[in-house]
C-alpha cells in the first residue's frame, strides 16, 4: 500500500457538532453523509403518525357499513373515539403545516432568497431538470439508458412534497367545513357547500391514502435498491458509498465546492437503527393493511 493511501486511511473529519470522525473516502462505509437535520426528521414523524391516524380513522368512517371497518372501530373504542382521533390528527396536521410554512420564511430571513428557493439547485419546485430526469428514468427502467444523476431532490420527492400541500389545503379545508358546519354557514355559505365538502373530503382522502400507501411506499422503500426499507428519514444520514450512488449530482456539487466534509457525520447508533426499522415496519404494515381493507370494502360495496 502506498504512503498516499496510508495517509488517506488515517484522515479524520469533524462533523457539524464538532465530533471527530475517523475514516476515509477509501472506506466509504465508515463515513455517513447528513441528508436530513433533526427538525426535518421530527417533522416527518409528525406527518407519518398524523397521516396514518387520519387514514385509518377516515376509512373507518367512510366505509362504516363494512364489517371489517366496523370491527376496527370497535377495537379503537367506537365511532365516538374514532372521530376524536381523526380530529386530533387533523390538529397535528395543521400544526406541522404551520411550522413548515414558518420555516420557509425563516430561511428567507436567514439570507436565502426566494429566487434561489424557487429556482436553485436544491429547490423543491419542479424544474426543467426534473422533466429531463423523468425521461431518463423511463429509459433507465426500459434498459435504454443509464441511471440518471439525481441531485438533492428527485422529481418524485418533489411530487410528494406538493401532494402534502395540496392535501392539507383541499382535504384540510373541506374537513374544517365538516367539523364546523354551523360556523361556516353562518358566514353566508349555502348548505349545499357542506354536501360538496363531504364528497371532496372523502374522495380526496381516499385518493391520498391509496397513493401514499402504494406509489410513495414503492418510491421510498420498495425500490430494488432500497428494499425492504429506507431508514434515512429516521436516522438522517446514509453512508458515503450509498450517497455517491443515490445522489451523484449532489455529491459532485459538494465535492467540487469543497463542502462535502461539512456534511460528514458519524454512523447512526444501533439502537436508533433498530428503532427506525421497528417504527418504519409498523407504519408500512398499517398502510398496506389499510389498502387491502379499502380494496376489500370497495369490492364488497359494489357487488
């Protein structure tokens, strides 16, 4: 082994908290790259728990005439408890939506321009590059081209991001109309609006539940390179080896700018990994079971 390689293997990196991390890019599994900070991870846990609760309790109410959901309601303590849990989860949803919206303005205050937030390399807003990567991904799936060099965010992650915005606004506002019908009709809204809100709230919620528990689950966890679970949203980091393969364009940008080492963190503790897998597995099982129950209920109702 050359002297140069010996030097590389003895490199030490300092993470954002000042902790020293031993390793080298020659041994990329020893070094992890931060993908999500603590705030983002906690926010996502709020989204997971609230959405799972809203989905299960909402489907219990929507398919109240189907035995399997009636049984599930009895387990939860009846429809009164089901309704309470549904509204409590809605409050959490409005809470994380407000927190996230506030964080966007905080970024602006901290020096991030709206132009960069809407058009920069790390923007969550779809760009021309996303359309190109979508086309490249289709070719890759068909074996007609290489895997696209994805950056900080992929096109499907941006779609999921705005799906949450759409869901909170459409499903959330229609849910408020159903929660406080007397208040909104006292403002001059006709009673027919409540009927329309019922249809919108119910059908949009069914669409959101079906999408999250199938398409989102596949994109996030069931892809061949991630199966059976991607724990990065819980641990906040991935190995440098995985980062280079999963986000090659972001890796190149950070490497060329000299900022890559600023993202180096220690590998997650075994306890955190175990807890992440347990929590993620429970969430996946609840979601997939809910989808199967929805399919059964729809077949039952339309026999």
